[in-house]
């Protein structure tokens, strides 16, 4: 199969036993992204945590300086002046009970959900719908806020959420293969630095155990995390 041959050819350029510096790793991943579509550049980080313990959870938001390469649709729960503010900031969907009705009816054409604090009574009833999709507004992530302008603009500009899975791994897309090497590297640095700073109190020993970077259809490249930290 052609795809198998392409992957094998790409994998042959990567030394699986070697850990690469950020600049070299990005160059290799970008060179191996040869699919007919603009592949997503993905980072996987194995962390020294057990997320089943509350004091070892890792979750947060990070602004990617080069953006995500995706158009993000934003829904905002707000009323009155805050609703107008959200619309002016570029929100795609703005409402209150009417927006909740649309979501309950299955209209979920958005990737980020923001709410003002006074709307959480309405939003709370949507927990079973928004929660499983990772769309529930959360004050810790800056998506429950009075500053809807900043939240909407951050979402549109390329802020992403990161969250450790049960296995202690964080997966995140950090741009597209069409980005320049510098743009990809800047986004990788922003993510790795943000996760490093999010080390939970309960984590003991080595926090960042392994980092790899790949494109959607390409092989993974082991990355030296020390080269991917903002000083």
C-alpha cells in the first residue's frame, strides 16, 4: 500500500534511539509531512503523574504564538451588554437560554464555549452535553469570565487547552505542516513550557519523562524537552 511505503520511507530517516533538539526535530517532522493535505503537527508528552489522584491532575490553557492554523468557532453565554461585547469581539454564537436550547437540540457547531459567571446556572444544565466534548466552561481555564473580549480573542488567536489523560499523557496539536519551522518551534516551546509550569504538587520525581513530535501521517521524533523550554 502506498501509504505504508511512504511511512516506512519517512520512518527510515528517524533514529528511534536518538533524542533530537527542537530545531532538528521540527525540521525532520516538517520534511516528512508529505500527505496530500496540510497535516497537523502534534506533540505527545509522557508525564510522571497519576491523574487518578486529584493532586496530580494537569490541565490548563496556553496561547500558541503562531496560532493553530484552524478557524475556531466560539460560543458565548452572556446577556445584555456582555452579549454585545462578545459579538463585537468576534464570537460566532451568543445567547442565553436560547443558545442552551440549540445545544440541547444538537447544534454543536463550535470548538470553544465561554460564559459569564452569572450564566453558569444555565450552562450547568448542559453538563452532560458539553462535558464529554471538553466544552464545559471552566473558571480555571479562563472560559468563565467577565472579560469576554479577552477570552474570545484568545480563542480566535490560538489558545488551546491541554489535559493529561488517565495514562499521564498529554496530546496536543500545535499547528500545521505548512507553518514555517520557526512558527512550529515557537508553538512547541509555548506548550512544553506551559505544561512544565503546570507541574502539580503531588508529582514526585521526573515530571516530563518523554516528549515526541510528529505530523498526522508521519513517524514520531523524540524531542529533548530541555531544548523546548522558554528561558
